[in-house]
C-alpha cells in the first residue's frame, strides 16, 4: 500500500502547462467576445 501511495499520479510540469494553456484560451475567448460586443455597437 505504501508503494502505491508513493506512486506519482500527477505530473506537475504537465499540469502547470495545461493550466497556463487553459488560462490563455479563456482570456483569448473573453477578449474576442468583448471585441465583438464593441464592434456591434458601431
């Protein structure tokens, strides 16, 4: 059981990269929506 608990289930490097990519995509989508809203008002 102890060897099972010491087995690493997550790669921190991969997780940090995935979170950064997800954050960048979320910011890009918010900016795209804001630009479309501003463009529609003209």
